[in-house]
C-alpha cells in the first residue's frame, strides 16, 4: 500500500512535469538571458547590468556606460580622455543612436536629421576579381566617400552628404479581410560635399539595433552556430542558413561573423572599435586611421585627439565600453502563464519561426567572464544569414553575405520596444511600424512563415503577437 501510494505520487509528479514542459515548450524559459536576466520593464528596461554581476564589476560597468553615453568633443580640448570627435562623424556618442540601449528610429519629418540611421555604401562588384576582394575585405569602399556616409563634420571640413528618405507604400490583404499598409524607405543623398557619387554604387540603410544580451551571443561557440547552418537545405525545410566569414583584426584570421545586421563583425570589441572610428571619428588600436579617404584632404589634415600617434581611445577605455556592451542585461519574459501567450508560442513553432529565431543557445565555461559562463539562454536567433527575398534586399554584398541575406536578429526583449523607445521601428532599416508589419516583410527562406501568418485566423495571429510581446 505504502509502495503504491509513493509510486502513484511519483507518477503524478512525472505527469505534471511532462505537462509543464509541454506547456512552456522545450527551450522557452522565463529567463531569456539565463542568469543574467533582470526583472525590469519601463524605459530603462535595457540599461541594467547582468543580474549575476558582482558589486566590484558593476563599477567597471558604470565607467563603460559613461563612455557609451557621454559626448565626445572636438580636439584639442581639456577633456583629453574624450576628445578627437570627427573630422567626419555621424553623431558624438554611442547612446545617440542606441537610445536608452535600445533601437534607433527613422527621421519623423523632412527636417529631422537621420541620427540613428546609417547609410553604408560601396562599389558593386562586377567581375570575379572584385568579388574575391569582397569575400576577403568585406566590401569595396567608394574611392571618395568610403564605406559609410558621415553627415556631420567639424568646422573647416565638409560633411559628406545629407540623408533624405521618401516612402513607398504597398498593401497586403490577410485571409480574415484585414488590410495592412507596408512602407519602404527610399534613400536620396543631398548636398554631396565631395562631388557626384557616380555609377555602380550600392547603398544599405541600417538602423541602430538594441544592444542587450550581446555578451552571451559573443560567447556561443562557433561550432554550435555552424551546426545549425544548412547551406544546401539538406533537410528540405526551405530554410538554409549560412554563416558569414569575416576578418578578425586582433586574431588576423577569417572567423565566424556575429554582429551587425549582416553579421559583419566577429567580436564586440571590433564592432565597438568600428563604431568609434566609423560613426564618431575616434581611432583605436584596432582601427588606427581616421575615416577620411585620400580625396578628403581637409579631413586628413584636421587636428586629432591623439598624441604621438597613440589612438584617440585607449585600449583600457575600449575594453571598458566592450565590458559594458557585453553586460547589458536581457529583461525576463512576462505573462508566461497567459493562455493567449501559450497559444502564440504554438503558432510561433507551427509557422516555422523557430527555424531561424532559435529559442535556445548555450555557452561553455568561460575564464574571466563569470556572467556569461555556462548559461542556457533564449535569444530567438541562430546567428545565421538567411535570404529574405527581394523586398528586404539591399543588394550590397558583405564578405559572404549576399545582397538578399540578413542575420536573424534576436527577439529577446522585443516586447519592451515601446517601453524603452516610445515607438516601434523594426527590421534593418526600421521600415516596419509594428511586429505584424515586420513579419509581413518576411520572404525568401521565410516565405512559408509569412504565408502561414497571412492565412491564419485573427485569433491565431493575435496569439502570435501576444507571444512576441511576452519576449
Ligand atoms: C550613427 C548611429 C550609431 C552610432 C553613433 C553607434 N552605433 Fe552601434 N550600431 C548602429 C547600427 C546602424 C548598427 C548595425 C550595424 C550594421 O548592421 O552594420 C550598430 C550595431 C552595433 C552593435 C552590434 C549589435 C548587434 O546586435 O549586432 C554594437 C555592439 C554597437 N553598435 C555598439 C556601438 C558602440 C559601442 C558605439 C559607440 C562607439 C556605437 N555603437 C555607436 C548605429 C550606431
Ligand atoms: C528564414 C529565417 C526566418 C524565419 C523562418 C523567420 N524569420 Fe523573422 N527575421 C529573420 C531575419 C533574417 C530578420 C531580419 C530581416 C531584416 O531586418 O531585413 C527577421 C526579423 C524579424 C523581426 C524583426 C526583428 C527586429 O529586431 O527588427 C521579427 C519581429 C520577426 N523576424 C519575427 C518572426 C516571426 C514571428 C516569424 C514566424 C512567423 C519569423 N520571424 C520567421 C529570419 C527569419
């Protein structure tokens, strides 16, 4: 009798556990960022350090934060640690684009400048020699304007251009009779400071993405990411997934790309150093030349913020900013027990979203990085490139990424976009004004997912959106 009771209890317990995992679904936990996750909503939801960070390390986080937030000034200045802005730049601080550590926004009116939007440009490879150059160097910069338009400059130097957008709209009808209007930004460059751009130039509009949870994504072993790649679509699910092969400046080797909308940067340190030089005009040990081309002589000759050829930002400070970007915590999920949210998770799975927005990744034991060490977390990305069709294409190759490929962005924290940013602008150029619009732009390898959502009942669609808002 005694045995039977215990046994029954055990069976019950087991049944409960199975029910629970089925409900929560394998790999969909409340702690999107593992032990680093914070219970936070509101406009500073993306600005907290990893929950598992020690007190002493929080001091470093705060110093990193101040160099991410505070403006850089023109040299020479008494503010030695923070001078050297420009000569060409987009804005004077990281936080101006990654607003409250969240995403940027599109310019609202014609006279608002496009601060949190970057325009990358390069020459379109037209033969095998140029294509080989792209695979090796990333892109072929424009001979006069380089690979990014800087729309600001210090006095005495001309800005490169002003960025203007128009919108092309289109309509899509969903099975339940709802009509959704989509908009796509079209770029014009005005007030060109260095002459006409000429033929054969390709452009890519990029909105600043949120910067949470990046230390975890950096720590996932390359092998784990490559395991999910299926370049020839061997399993026949319509989703291939390729990894970008990019240049690692410190290791002097081609490695797996992880950061940026096309996974063009291998590490956070290099991503940050590239932002310092490209967006703010601050040189570092990784990129020790100012962002001026040979044709931009005033830029070349401008006073810099460095002495004796030392970089404008020291390695010590660059490492602190990198520590900061490694440790911005991901907020925990909300409303997991809500029935609609649970139904929506089923739709997410059914519609094939999880084929790219992978619910779970892990990190190994890491020396010197206790926060990211041995974590199981839920980023909803596979870190791979996918062909997303002609509508989203920028037609600008970067390393191995084609003109139609983009890296799956993580979806953790996406439900707090409105809280943090006061607006919703999704996708690489911010064209989508709602989560539904973002999904409706999916095409190419994600065509079947989009079609599923178009054909879904209103009930199913609302559930999917409720699930996304719980992330
Ligand atoms: C002018 C706007 C702008 C400024 C200023 C800016 N960023 Fe960014 N940031 C972007 C854009 C746009 C991207 C995406 C880049 C791409 O796709 O190549 C990005 C990407 C990133 C990423 C990678 C995020 C991811 O999910 O892959 C990090 C980290 C980052 N920036 C850090 C910084 C730091 C540190 C600074 C200051 C030194 C900075 N950014 C300044 C616009 C900006
Ligand atoms: C084939 C891979 C793939 C599939 C399947 C897929 N996505 Fe995506 N998703 C992407 C890529 C790549 C992007 C970025 C595209 C861009 O910015 O141009 C993206 C972007 C998004 C965004 C915007 C994220 C941001 O930060 O701006 C949302 C939301 C999203 N997907 C949700 C979904 C949902 C929901 C489904 C299922 C209905 C789905 N995705 C299916 C690859 C995929």
